[in-house]
């Protein structure tokens, strides 16, 4: 089991939030709420003035609000090719789980 410091969790969560935001953005305006929330999460985490633990807690709160108002199960990547669609949505699920893990690890 790998133990992460708050700063390493913050860095990884920033990268994951950025990846998710890019994927969501590619799916268009329908998912603008997800996109803007993920950008907020990324910006909270990337703020060089904030402490890692505080940033993680604030980002976790925004992530929890996102999950309460619009669950990621409502988001999906559309692709004409079924196999590509499945793979893309599995990647989204993996990233969402990783972000949750980075934000909520103790």
C-alpha cells in the first residue's frame, strides 16, 4: 500500500481533475455544470497560496456537492464505436474513483 502525503495527493488530484475536465469539455455544453465544477476543484487544488490539507478539504467539499446535485453516473462519453464508448466510460469511472480517493484519503 502506497502512502501519500497531502502534497502528493494534492498534485495527483489536480492532474486527475484536469483530465476529467478535459473529457467532460469534449462532450459539449450538456455537461457544462460538471465541467465548471471540475475546473473549480482543479483551481482550488492548484492554488499555490493554499495549504495542501486545506485545499484537499475544500476540493472534497466541492466534489461532494457535485456528487449530490449531479452524480457522475449521469455523465457518459458518447462515441459512435461501442468499444470506444465502453473504454472511454471505464476511463472516466477510473478517474472519478481516483479523484475521490485522493480527496478523501486520510
